[in-house]
C-alpha cells in the first residue's frame, strides 16, 4: 500500500514505523517522569496541579470555547488581514474561554458537589 504526497511516493509502512517509534519514546518519557523521583522532567507544579483539578471542565467545555472563539473571529475577522494573526487570535481566545469557563465550573459547580460528597457517609 502506498500513499502519494505532492508527487512523491511514500510507503505507509515507513510512516507507521516512525509513529510507533515516537510513541515508544514519548511513553518512556511519560513513565519516567511519573515514576522516577530524580527525573529531569518535573511534572509537579501548582499550575499543572490546578489544570489537573479543572481537567474535567477542560474536557467538557473545550467545544464551547472553540465555537465561541470562531464566532467571535468571524464577527471581527474583517479587521484581521494576516492569516497567522487570525489563527493566533482564534486559538488564544478559545484557550482563554475554555480555561475561564472550566475554572468557574470547578469553583461554583464541581466544588459544591465535591463538598457534598465529603459530607456524605461512605
């Protein structure tokens, strides 16, 4: 089986082997960072801990953030002529909205239910 890209013939098998190789390298790095206390990769930080706490909200609200940012960009895109600027604006707005909504959700909705959970007997 072959794939064609801009007139060049590429074997899909080579691409699959490259992807497998990268997957093994990154899996090794992640396992090392998670289990080795002397790892050069430190995943313990306040920002990462906070992102971990609001991660469910990030998952739930990311589509809302993307859709809202696209709607805003479409409304104001006549003012932005550069494609790169348009992409940076779209991703920045999307990330900001998603983080904000997720943080508010964690603070006012998830936090409430987590508090109830702590009060209930096991």
